[in-house]
């Protein structure tokens, strides 16, 4: 279930693609009850936000 993305893959995404990815991960965070998975998803969200805000 755990997915990893690298810096190069995120750097190539558009602002709208990053926003959609962020929405997907926020939905996943709200849907899971497993605390370990929540921690992993929160980490991924932080990475996505870093790229999204760097494009702003």
C-alpha cells in the first residue's frame, strides 16, 4: 500500500497535478485508521506541499 515518489517525479508535475495529488493524499489520510499508515501519508503530504508551495 505504501507508495514512494521521488523528487524528480514531483518536480515534473504541474501545479494542478500537485494539487490533485495532495487532495488524493488528504482523502487517504482521512480514510485510514491505521496510525502507521497515517504517519506515512502525513510525510508524503508534507513533501507534496513543499513542491506545491515552491510553484506558488
